[in-house]
C-alpha cells in the first residue's frame, strides 16, 4: 500500500510563488521517480516536472525556468517550487510516483491533487 500526500496549493497573484510538497509512504521497495502533473478544466493532464531518485530532472517547456523540482530521498518527498506564476498555471496539481514493489514490479501511483489558482 502506498499513499501520496500533497500540500502547498492555494491562491496566489500572478508573479507570486507557491511551494508544493508530496510525501510518499507505505510499503514499497524503492521509488524510481516522482513528479508533478497538472490538469486544468477541459484539458488533459500534463507533465510539469519530474525527478529521479538519482536527482535527474525533467521539465515541461512551459515551465521555462520558473519551477524547480527537488526531492529528499530519506523522506520520500518531492517538492515543486513555483515562481513567477501565471494565470495559465491554474490547475489541479497531482503528485505521481513510479516505484517498485518487493517483487520488483513497477507501479504508478497518484496523489489526490492540490488546487493552484493564480489570479491576474
């Protein structure tokens, strides 16, 4: 059993900042990668940023250096620092974890989502 607990969403004015956190807990062998996705009304869920357990990162083009993803392996926690927020960033942000169970089988798990609203 795995749980992803997200926090840090809220309402912010354009140009402001938010910091999202996602902590994974439960029974698993290892986490290979964690990431953040977002979904706005009427749109498909899209990747925002991801990080591997070794620290490699990937960002969506629309981030353009505004967001930074980081992780704490000891805490099984990933963070997303969002700066220079734009109204287009308004969405529900979901934490995702790719992990291995004790049989070394890969699994994918999602958090419940946290709302980020950026006003203009």
